[in-house]
């Protein structure tokens, strides 16, 4: 049985793993995060008025591809996703949090979290992962399901042609702030977009399947985030709180809970390549940066790479 290591357990890595596992491959995933999420992450904050849950990465997703539509239909039937028409008529969110989808997919796979993989070593025709606690386990194939900026330095040492695709793909950053309040803010729709330094702000506790105290996510524009990339969380939090006040049009009460997060690699440009694969070395890459900046793109990239690996494996055996 062919053993594949996938570095990155976000939606693209898990989609690739799902495709390979269904074809009979043994798959092991590794992720530096403490739990499932990636850019579909959700965060729970305890407050004096109850726990507040925030989707501080991707806010929703849409469906265009037929295969992804079938997958989303399955998730909807299982109660894992629901439509959120306030964002747009074809928008979906995870229920009861955005990371529900990734948690579900990760629960079906062999995933090791809190595992930082720093590189790869070629051992004959096999691969060894370089990272804490990896030991001497060898893998037949390796998939990098990481942002382009993290994929490039790993691939450069083994396949510079593949690495070039990652080197030319650049993501935009995003500062995100999460604020919980003890009272409802006076905003008629609970949704703000593309206004001043605010790219997106929403009342998260009123998304489908949500509850809890008044909870707002505020995401800065890529331009502002880039200009303030190295600012402290305290400074960024103050700026985004003031921006939310200006959008609401009134002084806001002090938050009963808050958190600030910097996404260095938030929005990919998309290269349109789909996926990367070197059959001779048995190494490849997938991610939204290979198609476009959507959750659907990440899922499709992982699926396409998995299908390619399965097809070429069958061809070799045949």
C-alpha cells in the first residue's frame, strides 16, 4: 500500500487525503496548528456573558463546480453547513462554526496536529519528513498543502521548476479583530463591507446555527493590513475598534472579550494551474493559490491532485 504524507490539514490537504484514501492509499497528515481550521478557523472566547465564537478567517463560501456542489450537498444533508443569504444568495457557512467542515473531514483521517514540518529529505526512492518527533518513517509520496510562501522554500531544494510556480504566487495579508459585547450594537444589517479600512465586518452570532453574546469580526483591507503588518496586536485592535465605531456611528461599549489575529497569507491571487505534481519524485502541491482565492478552489485543487496521483499510480502498476 502506497503511503502518502500530506503537510497541511486545511481544506485542500484534507480533500486530497479524502480522494487518496477512497482509492486505497494510506495517508498521514501533519499540521502545525493545534487543531483543524486553517483559514477556515473559528475561535471560542469565554466572556462574562457566555462563550463567544468567531469565524475569523473565511466568512463564507460559494459553489460553482459540480463536484463541489455534490460534496456541499452531502455536508448540508448532515447539518454541517447552511445557507447564509445575508452575505449573498449563494453563500454557505459551517454550522455551528466555519471550522466544523474541516473538523469533520479531519475526523475521517489520520492527522497529527502541533507538528511543524520544516523540510523534506530524499532517502533513495522515499521521503523523510524533517521536523520534531518525526523519527525515521519513510513515505512513498509527499504533498505540500500549504500557502505558496511556505511551499516554495521546501520545493526549491528538490524541484525548482515546481517551486517557481509557488515563488511567483503571492498572498495578501489580513488583520482580523474579534470583539464580544454585553449588549447588541445598533446596526440594521449586521454586515459591513468595503468601507474605509474595513474590508468586512459582521455580527457572527447571528449566522445560521449560532448563538451567544453579540460577537463581531472585523477584517481590515489587504492594503491597510500590509501597511501595518508588523504593528502590535494592541495597536491594530485599537484601530479596528475605532473603525467599527465609525461604521456603527456611535461610541461602542467596552468589549467583554476580544482577540486579534494576523493572517500573513490570507488572500491568494490564484495561478490557474490547478495542482503541482512531479511523478518521478512523487512530490506535489495543492492549495487555493493554484486556482483562486476561494474555499471551493482549495477543495478542488486537493481533489485534482489526489485524482492525478491515483491515475498515475494505476498507470505505473498497469
